[in-house]
């Protein structure tokens, strides 16, 4: 891969790598990771979905900006533990894979706009109640806007959830509204309200709220922690979490540097200096 014409942060190969977290809210931003950058988000979560049941999970999101406006995403739950009246079950959770495509970059009046698709790979064991064992799909429209020292994200998602007892899918929608605001150097507050409608006769809709703080330790490392409180039954009753986002490297920059050093050992002709990008 070389330099893309009209790329976001035009000369991104010369720009410093900086983290662009999707955490800690459930909503994702429409703007993607820097072009060529591989970024990892990871965190710990503890849920109390209902009386007598609690869950602990460790998981993350690996993102790579393949193109200026195209990001590849792998969302994984590395460890999942659920305790209920029957006992405690532990194992790996499900994995979600898919792209996010930004088709409009924000201007003074119009927000950034994007679309994402994700498919669930059912890696969690259904026999232990850790998953359904069925393939699910998520189609999301995203909009994001910077307003002064604040940032707003809006997501609308259509889910196709594979039925565990028979063939076919159930459908429902989720709507997210998230706001973050800078408090002081490196410290931000993030808040969110989101909810889903009823999926089927046994899975009710819900509305939930979330509050968190994030702190930029270095441009490449951002940490966060917060608490979620369900506003209605059917959703997360309580949820506490903390995690981090780290920009690993600009892979295209490293590849170009490696390519530039290889010709110098092949032949005298390779000593000719190439034009600057």
C-alpha cells in the first residue's frame, strides 16, 4: 500500500500515531482509526443482568484502517464467566467480524457518516448458557459530530439474531446516543443513553444509561472506567467496567521503511533516490 490521494490527515505516513477509542460507550464513532494504524482496545466487565446472576468478561476490539475510510474490526470476548443458581460456567465468548466504512467526513454543519456490518462467529458454548450457538448479524448507521469541546455519537443498529430453537432469525433495533466532553487536559467525561426494542416473546426491550471517565496517558494510550445502570427491566441491571485503548503501530509506515532499505543491498542501481511522496 502507498499513499492514498485525499486521505484523512493527508500525509498520515508522517503524522504521529494517536489512539481513537471506541470505548467506553456502547456507541461507536463514525470516524475510524488513522490510515494504516493497527489499534487494540481491551477491558474487563462485570454485569449483574438480573437477580441471582452475574457475569464477568475480558475482551477487546482489534481495528485496522485498511484504507482512508475503511476499517476492519474484530470484536472478541477472550474469557466469559457466568454464575447463576445452577452454578458457575466459564469459557470463551463469541467473536464479531466486519468492516466499517465512512462515506462522509464531518464539515461545519454536517456530521461524519458511516455504515458498519458485523457477523457473529458463535464460539461461546451454548450448553453452558454462555452463547446461543447461532450466527447473528448487525447492520449499523453511525453519525458523529464535534461541537466545541464536546463530541456526539449516534448509532442505529438492525440486528438479525439466529433462533436457538428453530431455523430463521428474530429482528430488533438498537438506538444509541453518546456524549463526551473534555474536563481538563487529558480527562474527559462520557455519558450515554441507549436501548433496544423487544426481540421476541422471551427477550424484552430495555433502556440503559452509562457514565464513564477517560484519561489520555499518552497520545497512543487512553484508559477508561465507568458504570452502567439499567433504566428499565430487560437490560443490564448494573455493569461496572474499565479498560484501555492503545495504538500499536502504523503498519504502512513500517512497510514503506522496510521496502526503502531492501533495494540498497541489491544493486548499484538501487542507490538512486526515489522522488518524495
